[in-house]
């Protein structure tokens, strides 16, 4: 499909959706006259709206595209990530929400300076901003990959159009525009996913029963090996990884911490977190079901699978002869085209009129996460970098101008990050690796400060350095030359946040005891 063949009705729906998002930003711009309103919405948002907003941030285009791609290529192993959420939410609602609401600090990282010094705050801020750029980049890339197949426009063009729309409504309306657009996006994207599943199953010769039969036959519903093996993506690796990433999301990620302050009370903040969890788990399952259903669909329509493989090879090697294309297509592994199956199905099987709706759902999946990332990054930059190191006594008007400017800058940096990712195999894999790398040291340091009351600044520095060495060893040791095989980590890379966080916390506790013994 090329962009000329996208019917006018579908193009109209997409334009209406994009203009609607900008209109929301314009509506809230009238209220958005100070930093309190831009960053906290003056603490006036109901808990249910915050819950839907957090859910929308979680359910990004990485979920919309990456999860069906994972389920198609493998099984439901990655769903264990979602199953870890309730335990992380329990810890967050018991310890993190009261802590942040008690401090009153809009930045998640101000307290680290009070606890361990300026270095700790700066370190966490840098980790957070890198995580946001990785997240925004992977989402820009994921959505552009899909919409390129659906519309024929280049990935760069799609990123530019979407990026500018997000920047406009986020700058105009601040956190309130972000939250209310996300409430709308939460429902649009969930409806879009249900519609895709309905269209897949409706077109199966024997309906849902055939999907289940093929899935069982090919072991598509497995949650992964239950062996205590940490070298591959077993059930336990994803469970521990998911628990700590979700703990980091709920306890250290400015996107979520900021929302705790926008509610009317601590009780409402807790409700919003649990609402997100109970919305996200079934929604996540829905996308795994879509992936498994697509696998069954392409099994019973092999002509479509062959067509998809040829399109993937042609996109990579446009100048090959027909015989060479067929040869290359036959050699493709399932992970080479897993992420491209859903866009391919949408191009060839979604009827006119519904395509615009589905593309709007895809856009909403991407835009919700990117807009909150821009707003959170701008808030952190303004409070933790600009006002901390450059201009301490700043007027509210100047502060608002800095927030607007930095929102625009982080929007374009996220866009650049997305363009740099063009060519990666799995969106979900690249995001998981980058988030684990940046989040591990940050979470360990925060937990040390919160739960080890005696931990000192010196002990925290030692622990962070040890934690970073361990994280880098697990993440990068596979690039060592073969003569250093004995030094390589055989752990799965998702274990970097698990081992890194635990190592940092335990090192901090031990260092505190040793240092206190020496001083006494």
C-alpha cells in the first residue's frame, strides 16, 4: 500500500484525531499560566483520570507492536513482566506514595541530594533523562515502522509530523493536557486492539478454536521455562526483571511520581496506581492473544506469510533479482519479521474506514507515552539542573519559559533517538535492554537511601560504583575477545537490573557498617 491508496475517509479520521489532541492542548493553555499548573495541574485531577493516564503511559506503541511481535515470534514469556506489577504496586503504594506526597517535592530526585549529596541527584537525573530518550526513541521508531507499512510515507516524515503535534499540545497544555489526552488515548488504543483481534479471529476458517489448537500445538501460550536458570529468558528472569523495572517505574520515574502530586489526596494517588495495574494486566494479555492469533492466521494463510517475507527482504535489499529475493526470504528467521506481522495484516486485511481508526489507536499508543516523557523530562531539567546549577532564584514566569523551551528540546532529542534506532530487529528487546541499563543504578541508590537509614554519602558512592561495574559487566561483557571468555557474563541481559540493584543495595549496607567500624 502507498499513501495514495489510503482512502480519504481514513486520512480524515487521522487528521481529526491529531487536531483533537492539539485542541485539548489549546483548551488547557488558558489555565496553564504558572509552573504549579504546568507540572502539577495544581493537584486537582481525580484519581480515576490519573489511573487511566498512567495506564496509557504504560501501554505505549512498544506494547501495541512489540508485544504481538514477541508473541508471534515466540510465546507468552514476556507476559510475566505484567504479572509482576501487583507486587511492585503494593510496595509503591505502601512506601513510595506516602514518601513523595510527604516531601511535597515535584522532582523525584531532590530527596537524593538531601540524603547523599548533589552527586546522587545529578546521577539519578542523568539516568532518568537517558531512559526517557531511549523510551521516546523506541516509541517513535516503533510507530514509524508501522505507519510506513500502512501509509507509504517514510519513517522520518511520520516521526516529524507526530513529533511536532505532540510538542505543540504538551507545551500548550502542560501536565493537565498530557493527562486528559492520555485518558482519551487509553480508550482509543484499547478499542483499536479489540477491533484488530476481532478482525483476525473473524477471518479464521474455524474461528477462535483454531487459534487455540494451533497455539497449543506450537507451544505459543507458554510463560517460559520454570527452571532456575538465569542465562536465558525463563519465567523467573522476566519475573524478577519485571518486578524491579516496575518498582523503578512506580518509585523513581518522574512520569509516575509527578502524577502522585496531581491528585487531590494520598488515597486518590494510591487508587490511581492500582487502577493502572488492573487495567494494564488484561490489556497486556490482549496483545499477547493478538500475537498468537496472528501466528495462527499466517499458518492457515501461507501465501500471506510468503508475501510478508518477500516484502521484508525487498525493503532490505531493493536491487535483488526475483530468484535471489526468494532465496533470501526462505532464510529469514521468525524474529526478522515478527514486529512486521501486525502492520502487514493491517495493510492487507483491514477494511476501508476502519484503517483510520486503527492508525489513530496506534498514534494514541505512541503519543501518550512520548508526551508524558517530554513533560517529565522538562520538569526534571528545570528543577534538578537549571535551577540547581545555573539560576537558583528564578521568577515563576522565567521558570515557565524554561519548562516550555526544555519540553521542545526533549521532544526533538526523542525524535533524533528514534531516527537513530531505524534498523533494529525487535523494538521490545532494545527498549528492555536500554531501560535495564539506565534504571538499575538509580533504583538501587533510591532503595538504599529509603530503607538503610544509616547509609552514608561515602558508602553510597562506593556502592554505586560497584553496582555500575556489575551492570556494565552483565550488559557488555559479551563483546570481550574470545581469549577473555572466562570473564564473560553468562547471565541473561535482563538480569542486569536485578543483579545491579541488589548488588548496589547490599554493597551500600556493608560499606556503611565497615566505615562506621573504622570511624569508631
